[in-house]
């Protein structure tokens, strides 16, 4: 079998030789000559490449460039090939209709475009930057250095040194010294955060904060900075927003261990969520800031909830207190609701929905345009109402999703009527699992489960989840989606296919819903009473069909 | 076998081999005698002879015989006893390449190519570079043209093999009548048969060596005497004498010791090259009684001293003083006392930085660029400007007041492949693809001399440790010695079989070492221009060289990331230092020779503990435990391949490299 595919004499096919011959004006090259030339061409090309590799090595590179080939040709006293800069890889295109014919993809450039184009920026001049790669054999954790694997704990260090035998050098505790570079970096970031004048640069700074290694020594400074500035700059909306962005970047940075500083960070973050006034101008969109911060809070709880068990409970307590205090401003309520909503539907169900009725009754006078003459107040009230609706809707949406999927009118399933009947059985089993899980809601409350993509146990358990895209994609924010229109359709679809098995399942689920000690059904009814039809878009169409 | 048949065979053979007149004579004599001319030989009773004649008569031109023969031999080798397998498999590679070259030589290009591709996988692990070269050989003319192929054809390969393996092989070849393979093996392999059990597979560094027109000379060359001791009256000596050591008592001791030793040594210079035993004794005697710091200096002083063969330049007292001051303040490094590393990162080089170097005190950094320019930075000034650089990025593009903060040296007309400083940092020496070497003054910022002599790209040029003299090496396969005041080279060293890629001076200035693309390192006597050592062992192009400060050892780094540490007197590799996985661009010994730093394209600086080896090898060589050299620290850079390393006289390590974009 080794003989197969070896017919060619050389890796240069004879056609290539013919094409080259034509291109330099030799039209009467005999095929034999081409065949004879091919191996020699290959040999010469290899020779040139060998020299090119030498040039590459001497240019201290590990990637071959066009200039290396020119250098090799120069070594052989040959004319270099012009027109191939080392700018980037040459793009080859396949010629249509030919299997092995390629051509370089040269763009046609209009002279006008070239003339009218602004002058390109001058290339940056070569510079040298100096830093310490190591100090007495230890690499300092500065941004210039590659990320350290782990910031070694002192205990480990001592053990290591003891192993070394008699040569134990005991390092006295030293004052925390920041390198000059880090100081400059910190200053620069602080300036950018405060100045607000250069958003694009600030964005890059955020990227750097989120990705650069070696920033760990700066974390205490940043937390201090954030705490100070938040307390000082509550009137400065943009500053607050910038600061929250900085917090998020710090949280995102994989090289930073931020846990020890969370306690310093949290008050500032919560302030930005539930403070009475954020910014002093009417145009300041403090709602956005609150939304952003709410997500931030959720992110923190999700990441550190396991290490700090009290973190979420303390947070929710603060937020609920803010929500239930009627003296607090509506903006604060809004922030609290958003914060709670971001923590997941279990939090919402336990803490918001239970207080929903009295709260809404409080809110009602504010909503009424006739009673509340202050337009600003009225607007705020509607914002709060919207936030509440969203929270409740998300909650009920998630609750309903717990239940095993009902056959939905998804086309992929419609095509496979057989498969679905079989599906019903595992569904039943899943049902019992789910309901047993539902009985221990407190446990899951601590282990935060967000609505934003976290691996919630229910989703993992459901094998049919993937086959049901329409359900999962009903996103509450796009609540205008015509789910009302879907409902009758799905009902029709079901009726058309109505088999015994399915009716049984549906009954079982319905029973489950009403029996469920969590009162999903009643909850829905209650919500419906409170919100009217506004809640409907949140309910997945198939589930909706159950209730209608 | 019929007599007529034999005649036919003989006729056929003669014709095939082109002995036409002999064939004609035979024909005539056959006609005249009307009978067999070979009746006098008793061939029917000699089966061996019959077999042989038969094999000759087979059509020799049948190319498939190579494939058959080789694949049979191969499967036999792979199925042989495990104990002897690795020895038998050593035969495969030479047989493989010669089969291939035979096929090419006979014009069976197609078969040669398919044969090559079928079996190249077996050898790629070890011989990838050679196979890449050979893969391009497709016509008989290429065999003639390509030096590598020619040298393979002319030379024999030495293979160490135990008696039993050898017998197995020969038996196999006879039994299967694979005369073709037997012929190749006879022609190109030289077996060194030893009695006893086969060696373990691991220590086969020397098991397969190529000998031949040039390689045979290697052994011979390596017998020559060399004097690797430091120069008499070196600064280190003077430091001891002038009381560089700490306390008075120590000083006195050291002085008398050094004095005694140097006297003794100078008497012994003549014998020193061959007899190192005496030295060992001396060292063992003195070293054990001393404390650590004292030890290194006495070890140095107990080393043999040699006279300079070149007329040495006179050092100004200022320079001397500053060097002595540096030596006094040198930090003692060891595996527990690591150096600090200061890293100079080139930014915005646009892939144009070919080489960089750092002056002895780290204050100057030079870069040679592919746009023919050389740029020299004064780091003392950058240090101040550098802090501003971080503060206002926009201004930094132009530098302060629109002025660039480096000195631009323009003069070359081709990519600059090296730019190095003279020891005091007052000159820069650059070499370029325009075949010239240029000398620049860093004080005047101007070109002083343009040295022409090489015929091709000059890859590297290095000042001698005392300045004035410099060595260069080039694509024209020569290395040359120059002095600053002459336009013409003083010596020309020819002998490498391929480009000479790097050059380094021995600390005593009497020798230079060159590393080449022919995978060898050579040591040359500067005075006579003779090659005095050939170091064989690298598996790819040698990229970097460094000499230990005591002059006894040399380290060389290659394209694969292997660093080899050589003993100059025996020309043997002490141990390969494995760890880098890409080109080792640069090597540097610390001031007292206890650490070796290596910089590589894999974006790391590694420190190797080489002191243990220099102290212990003598004792441990016998125990077979030579693996004392170890990597003690790896410093990864963010994404900067390390181009240059330099230990300052005070043992601060400077490193330089250009940020490479693709990894960021």
C-alpha cells in the first residue's frame, strides 16, 4: 500500500513547470522536459528554503517571512523576488473550475481611494522598556512579567526552605513596596476613572484591568480608591458608573485574588445599587447604573457565595430592608428589586413575591396618574412596577420551566411523532425527581442559582430540554413576543396528536402543579390577579396552554 | 551449473560494468578455445561462489530490490530480541540513506522517492534535519552537488555493536542472501565490535559516529594539546594581590598562595595541556581547607596560567581600576544565591530586530536591524525618560521634543546580523549581509572603519575579552581574526563544512570557538590558525556559545533547544542540558562560573547550576553520575524571546529581547 499515490516524481507537478515556462515566454516546452525539470526545481526550491531558514535563525525568529527568502536568494547571488512584503500572510484563492489551481488574492485598488485616503499614522519608533525579570532569583509580580502560577503561600515557602537543609534564609516581614511601574499604572487608571473624558482609552484600561497579570499588589489600593470615590462622588453619575466598571474588571481578572478585599468592596457596590440619589442631573440614567450593579452583585454572590456563606444572606437582608421600608425612595426600591431579581428566582419567590401584595397596594396610588401629579414620581413608580413585574415574571417563568416539558409545537418534534410518545415515560420519572427537589428550596437558595445561564440542576436533568428550543428562548425581556398567538396553535397541535399517553401526562402535571407545596399554580393565579394580563408574556406557551 | 552458463554470466557482467574490451577478449578467447575459459576453477563444488556469481548476474538495475532488501532487514530488525534490538536498529539509518542515494544515483528517481517516503518515519525522530536535506536530492547531479550527500557517500559510519549482535546480523544477511544489503553495510558501515553484553540503549551518544574524510580527522585533531588556563597576571590575579579579599589575614594568605601557585604553574605550562591529573590533586588539597568565598578564588588561582600569544593591548589605568572595583563588588552566585535579572524589552521593532547586545556594565544596548541600521540606547538616559513614557503615551511616540532617544548608526547596506560592544563599551562592532564588518565609536556616534574581507554575509563578530582584536564568522564558511588597526584579516580559519554561525573568544584570547550549521563546534588556535578541537554531538545548527570564566568549559546551544557543556581538554560533552524547547539564542556564564544562563526562543531565561559539575565531575565521572548539571530556575517572560544575555562584572544578569506579537 506504500506504493500508492507515489506516482509523482517530484512534489512539483509537471503542470507547474509548464505554467512557469509559459509565463516566461517558452511555449514549446516538451512534456518530457517539464518532467525532467520538475525534480530539479524541487531541489532548488529546497535549497533556497534551507538558506531562508538560516536567515530566519539569524534574524532570531521562528517564523519564516518573505524577507528571509529574499535573504536566501541574496546569499545565492540571485535577484530577490520583488513585491512580497513581509506584511502578512499571502492569501490564496482557488480558481473556479480547477482542482489544484490557486492564485493570490490581490485586491484591486482604486487610485482615487489611495489619493483620498488620509495619510497613515507614522509607525511607532523602536523603544526599549526596562523591567526586573527577577530580583535575587525571585520574579516580582509586575505586569511586565508573565503571570506566576500561584502566589505561593508563606507556609509552603518555609517548608521548601527547610528541605533545603542548613541554608534557611529567614526573610523578615518587609513593608509592602510597590514598584514604580505599578504606582504609575494605578495613577493612570485612577486618572482615567476620574476624568471621564476619554472613554475609548478607559475601555482599554478596563480590558487591561480584567486581563493583566501582576496587578494583585494593587488590589488593596483599588478597593480603597473605589470605596473613597463612591462615598465622595455620589453626585457624580459617570464616576460611579466608571467605578463599577472597574469593580467588574477586577472581578473578571483571573490573576487577582479579590476575596480578602470583598468586605471593603461590597458596601460601595451596594451603595451604587440602593442609594437614594445617584448623580445629580436629570439626564443621568441611574437606572442603568442600578441594573449594571445588580448584575455585579449577582456575579459576586455567584463566585464567592460558596466561600462566604453569609455573603448572600447579608446582602439579601440589606436589600429586603430597603425594599420594605416605605420611607425609602422609589429609586431605592427599584435597586433592591433589581438586586434581588439578579440573585435568582428562588430569592425572588421567597422574598419579593411574599411581600408583593402589600407592596403593590402601596405602589398603586403612585402609579395612578391622577393621584400622583408629580410626573417624575409617577415615572419612578412605573419603573419600580416594571422591575417588580419582570422579577415576578422571571420567577414564574423559571418555576414553570421546572416542570417536565410538554410537547411543544416545535417542528423537529412534530416530524417525529413516535419519539415523543416514548418521551413521556422518562418525563414522568423526571417529574418525581423534580418535585422531590422542589421540597427543599432552602438548600438551593444558598447555592445561588441565577437566571443567567448558571448550571441549574433542573436544566441538566432534563434530557428533552435541547429538543425544545422555543421554550428556552422565550426571553422575558422580549415580552412583546406574540406568545398569545402561539398558545392556540400549540393547543391545536396537541389536539391533533392527542394520544392517551399524553393526556395522562398532562393530567399528572396539572395535578402536580396544584398539589405542589410551592403553589406554583396558585402563585400564577395570584400574579395574574395582581398584574392582569401583563404577566402572561412570561409564561411559556405550552404551560400557558395548560391553564387556559 | 554449466560452464557455458558461467561464461554467459561473466560476459554479461563484464558488459554491464562497461569492461567492453575485456568482454571482447573473452569472446575471442572463447571462440579460439572453443570451450570454457574457466574450467580450471572448480566452481561447481563451491556453492558460495555459485551463489555469488548468480547474484552478480541478476539484473542489478532492478530498483525494487532495494525496497525488498531494506524492508526485510527492517522487519527482521524490529522483530529481533529486545536485548539486541537497539543495537541492530542502529544499522537501519545508514542502510536507509545509502539505499536511497543508490537509487537516486542510478536514476530511479520515482522509486527513490517512494522508498524514502515509505521509511522516513522510522528515522525522523533523530535525523529530521538530515532527512529534510536529503529529501530534496532527486537526481544524480544533486548527489554530486550537495556537500552533505557527498560527505555521506565518502565517509563511513562507525557503529558500536556487541559480538552477538554482530553475529546475528551477519548470519541474517548470509542466510537470506541479501547481498545488496550486505554490500551497502560493508561499504558504508564500520563496525566496532566489542565483547560482552550489549550496552543499554540510553548511552548511545557515541554509539553511532560518522567517520570519513573529515570526521576521521576529528579524533586526530582532538589529540592536540591546548592550554586552556587563564592569562598570567589577569585582573582576577591582580585583584587578589592588591587585597581584594576581605580581611588582612585572608589577604596575606591568598597572596602568598596565589604567588606560589602562579610561580609553580608558570613552570608547568608546557605540560599542562595533557596532564591535568596533577592539577586535580592540587585543587583537592587546597579547596577543602578553605571557606566558600576563599575557595572560588583559590580554585581560580590554582588554575594553570598561560602566556598570551597575541600582543595584548595596554589597558588604561582608569578602565583597570573600574574593572577591579567591579570585581571587588561582585556578588557571589550559587544555586542558593540567585542573580537579579534586568530585562530590556524592545518594543515596536516591526519584526526587524536581528540581533541585540548589552555592554558589560549594562548601560548600553545595541540592536542590529534588518533595515541595515544599528540603534544604540543609553540606558542611563532611558531610565529617566522611561518613567515619563508610561505617563504620557502620546508624547512618547516621538520621544522627548521629537527627538529619538537612541543613536542611529547608518552605514551598512544589508541586514545587520550582529552588533556587539567592545569590553569598555567605547566601540560597537557590527556585521552585516553586505559582507562587511564595521567599527563604530559610541563616543563620536560615527563609523570609524569598514572591514572588507568576507565573501558572504557575516553572521557574527565578537571582540576579544581584552578588546583590540575581534573575530568574525560568515556564510563563506570561514572565521577570521582581525585587529582594529588593520584593514585585512590577520588569520583565516577554514574547515567548517557549512556556515559558521557564531563565534566566541576563549578568556585567555589564544583560542576562538566557532559554531556552525554543520552541527559541530570547533576550537581554533588564534596564533597558528589551526583547528585544535572538534566538538561533535549537536543534532542541529549551533546558535550560541559561551566560555566559562576559568577557560575550562564551553557551553553551546542549538536550534532544538539543547545546550551542551564541553570539556575543552578532552573535547567531550559533559552532559547535555535539556529544558528549552526552541532555539537557544544566547548563553552566558556568571562571573565566577558557577551559573550558566540561557535565553531561548521559548520566551524563557533559564539558570543552570554548573558549579557542582565543575567541582564534582572528576570524582563522579568514574561513578557514571555525570548528570549533576541541573536547571535551577526558569524565568518566563511575557511573550519575549530572549535574544541576548550578559552577566555584568558584578554578576547582575542583563537580558534583552523583542516582544513578539503573535502570542499576545
